[in-house]
């Protein structure tokens, strides 16, 4: 993994939404809408952004807390920066945030077709605990299941 010491990691602000939404659209076939990000921040979800030394957005995540469980709603690394350890870096930050909030576990959903993300999560220590049938939109108006994964803190 590269040294990530020159990166800026900070809370997501309303002023970040356009860049976050653009990154989302660039890496996901069925991205969140801009309104999803606005609503998440308005709801008080825990959003963080990662910027490179030039100030360009290269990653972000959004967490929701419920009792002692965290739900990782969205996480992404810019396509041109994938494979550099930034996914693990963000997962480290996610785990730190969750521990600071007193959470005991983190849940997430991932598409079965997103093999790369599954590998990152499994390598980190997330375990598959179930499936949600027809959770995601898919091509041709169909639906794709979600793999539900859990990380115990």
C-alpha cells in the first residue's frame, strides 16, 4: 500500500455533493442521485470525503448509525485511483468512526456482480451473512440481489 499521508480526509459538506455525485456516477452503473446525497447529509448521516494533494475528490463514504450497528450506505474510490490501497484506507477510517460511535458491527450490501468490492470487503474481514432478493436495479429493467456482509468491531 502506498503512503497516504498527503491526503485530506474531512467531513462531507453540502459543498462536496456535486463532486461526490460526479464520482459516484463515474464508478457505479446505477449511481445514487444527487438528491440521495443531499438527503443523507440533511438526515445527519456520517459522510466523509478524501481529497488528494491537489484537492481533487478521490473517495468518500456515508454511514448511518442505529443503536449499536452501523450501516455503510455508500463508499467509492475514483476509478483512476483504484488498486492503490485507498479502499482499505477508507475502510480503516470507517472502522475508526464506528468504534468512536460505540458501534459493535458494520453492515453493508454489495452486488454479486461487483466482484472487486466483494474481494476488498472479504480481505478486510467482512463476512457474508445473507442475501436481499431483487435489491438493486439491473439492466433490462431487472433486479439484482444484494449480498449482505457484516464486520464485527
